[in-house]
């Protein structure tokens, strides 16, 4: 580009008699003010009337322009200029609680340094990096809590070796266009704390050239959103990765590709990160492989590399033992060994009592790991753990002792379903479900059918997110009582609950929190569940088409039946729920009161429901409710000797009967 002076010179030289020829000769820019040259930022004046622009180490050869903008970024005020601008230039007399766009450019602009600048929370965006030739980004945007980068160009880093703390605790940094990945970092040696404490940043960085970096300590510490692959990075000159990903709770990538040619300090590198057992183990194996091929990789400090609750598997354990042994002599601590990377919370755990020398485990699916161990009456291990890997559908566990209790654990493969309807051999042997684990179940249809000795004592809840069918799940489970976690099950995707508690004669848990909005079938759901006496009027019945025999033979009281019918009447009116089949919903010796009768009349007349079953009993006073006596009066009146009725009324009915007690009037 050229300014007015250059333009005048071109015009003079082009004219006769000079007659110079100018082709592809650049672009005219008044005052050499070319838009692409400026470092452009957006700022807020919330709570203040000034902005401190933290340029540092400058000469007088740079200028600042600034203008007010609206919320859409449109410039609405008069552009003003500060030229020459100084170190930590303060721009005063701005409007309170407004936004401004600042332009900065000049050979003297070489560094931004927000450490203790006082205006950290005011800068909102970097819109353009411009042509500034930066010489350092150490502490450049330190604790700029509201900063994001929307620029699509990239900064000139050809003189930059230090990027430490560049975006430290920039809580809102997202860089959604991913432009950071295109930066040329081939001169940078220090990247410590670069993204430390960034809670929102999660963009690719695989495009960075890290071949000269020596310090990556704390680089992503507490960068809680970051989880990008870094497998292309050249870390051959890095000496310290201390706490590099500590507290980066989303980060779950193998670091096996990180070259360790000069590394000495890797303490806390993954401590408290989100790394999985599998990727932690793969990292250890990769480092072991490098050490086997490079005798210089030794005496590395890898203490506390994982937190106490983070895991590695057999391969990781073997790698640790190799690296700790001379001549490698690494210092390693942290984490815990977890066989097959299955931590305790992942297992589906059950307790059994063998009635024969084998137990058939009713898995639908294969390729999973099954472990079993004898336990004493208190549930403590009483022998060695045995493993079947891989286990099959309907896996038979042989060589057991009759009468001995066993804990059986299962996880992995395609094991996502149980069916005691398919594998009936050991139904009576199952005593308890102790833990549901992390299996994503795909069906519980007839899962525990006729497991007559089974109870659920787990404190966790099953993952039902991929499941639609709970039909017959606890069919005939007459010992099911202590299922306190069931009230919090996530049933929002379930469509079939028919027969779920059929004949579960001991079950009586509150299910009012269940989301039944997709359930179409509740046929026989509580039939024969003689202890069940809970109102289920909270059930959402938007999709319900059939609930035949739902309460037949259950323990539902007249009051709970009536309130449930009344709640369903209200829901049906609100959502126009029609044509539900509620035939045989209760036995003739089960009752509903006036509220229930009104609900039945409304649902059948106005909503075309099909309803039969049960018997009307005014005020829920069924024939069995009455205290009945037969009298032979000696006169024309009888005094009924009720006592204790001063505060409560009671009803008294009387009728003549013959000698056999048959009413005669």
C-alpha cells in the first residue's frame, strides 16, 4: 500500500516527460490506513468511563482509533484517534455502560500484557489480529474473563517464543470458527498455562507446530471443556509436562504419541482429568514402547499422574512396572489398578444361593465378562474370584457347591438384557440385585419373571435410556419389597408396562415420580400385587390405550382407586384422552366411592373409555367395613351403645331380618 505521498509520486513519474510505467503497483491507502493492518478489539465500559489498552514495551510509533458501537457491532459514534499512543494507554471520557471498537496499529505495537492491567473484564472480542508483529504473548490476555476470539485471520508469531499464560482463565473463550488451529507456532518454546482455566474452549489444535516447545506445564490445567486430539504434536524437546491436563475434566485422549525424548517431569499430568482407564492405559503402554526403543528416556517423574479414583488396566500396570524398573527408573505413583478397566460401579451385581452344582446366568447377549465368588452369610468374599471371559448368552457356571452363596458380576460385550423367561433354570437361586451398574439396558421384558426369592437392594438405578419394554419385569416376584430406588427410575422412554408387577405380592413402593407419557399398555400391571396400595393418579396417560385388569386383585384401597380414577378423569379432560380400555380394572370385591363413580361416568360418557370391574361403595364403606349385629328388641326401641363418638359422627343402618338373618324389609 501507499499513502498520499506515494500517490503523488506515482502521478508525477507516470506523466511525461518521465513516462514511467506502473503495473500491479499496490493499493492506495489514505494515511496508510489499511483495514487489514489494524488489531481490532471490542470493549465494554460497564461500570466505568475509560478503557486501559495494555500495550507494553512500545515505542511511540503506534496509534489507536476508537468508536462507539451498538449491540450488533455497528459503529454509531464518531471515530476518534490517539496518535501517538503510549504504553498502557488510557482512553478517557467514554460513555458509561457502552461498547467500543478499538483499532491499534503501528510498528511500535509488539505486545499486549493484561497481567494486573485492571481492564481484564472489559475486553470482549478480538475481531482481527491485523499486521502487528508480536514479540511475546506471555500473559497476553491473562484473566480476560469475557474474552472471545472471532477473528478469522491469524497473528504474526514469527518473533514469538513465549505463549505462557496467554489465555489463562479466559472463561468465555470459545473461538467457534477454529481459527486458532491455523496459527504458526514454530518458534514458540514456552506454552505453560496457555489455556489454563479456560472453561469453554474446545477447538482443534492439531495444526500447531510444537517442535521447539520445551515447557508444556499446566498448559490445559482446569481447562474443563477441552477434549481434542493432539496426536500430531511433536513433543520431542519438551522437558516438563507437569500438571499439563490436571483438572481438565473433559479430556479423554491417549497421549501415547507424545514423544518423550527429553522429558523429565510429568508429575500430575492427568491427575483429575477426564481420561478413561482405557486411554490412561494406552498412554502408559505407548510410553513404555518409546522407552524400550530409546535408552535416554529414564528417571522420569510421573508421580501422582492420576488421581486416586482414576484407573489403569493390566497393560497399564505392566507398563508401570517396566518403567519403574532399572535402568528406566521412573518415579510413578497415582491411580489404581482396575482389571479390564471395569470399575466397581460399572458391574451388574447379583447375589445367588446355588440349589445345584451350576447356575445359569440369564444374559441375553454375549462377549461380556462374568465374575463369580463365594460369599459368606454377611456377603463377604469367602474364596477366590473366578472369571469367564468372554461369557455367552445363558452362561452356565459349573462346579459350584450346593447351598453356597455366590456373588455374580457381569459387564460389557452385548450384555444389555436379562430374561428369566428364556433361561428358567436358576430362577429360585437369585436372592438379590445389589447393583445395576452402568449397563445401558435395552429391554427388561420378563427380566426377573418368577424369581420368587429375589429382592432389589441396590442404591443406584438402572440406565433405561435405550429401553422401551418393562413388561413382566417383576412378574411373580413375591419377595420383592425393598426396592426403594425404584421411585426415581427414568421411565420417560418406556412404552410397555403390562404385567410389570403381576403377582408381586410383597411390593408396595411409591411410583408417583414415574414419567409414563409414552406408555401405551398397562394391562395387568399390578394384578395380584396384594400389598400394593399406592395412588397412581400422577401417571401421565397421554399415550395410554389399554389398562385392562390393572388393579385386579391388588391391595389398592377404595380411596386410592377413587383418587386415581379422578386424577385420570382430569388428565383426560385436559388432553382429550379417549378410547382407553380399562375393562376389569378391579375385582368385584374392590371398591370405589362417589368420586370414583363420577370419574367412571365422565370417562365412559365423554371420553369413550371402556370401564368395567369394581363395585361402588358410598364413602368407601364396603360391606366388609360395617360392624354388624343382630338384635331381639324387648320393646319398641333399641339403644345402640356406641362410645367415644363425641367428636366424630358415624353412620348406623338397621333392617328387619328373619330367624336366618335374611332381610325382610
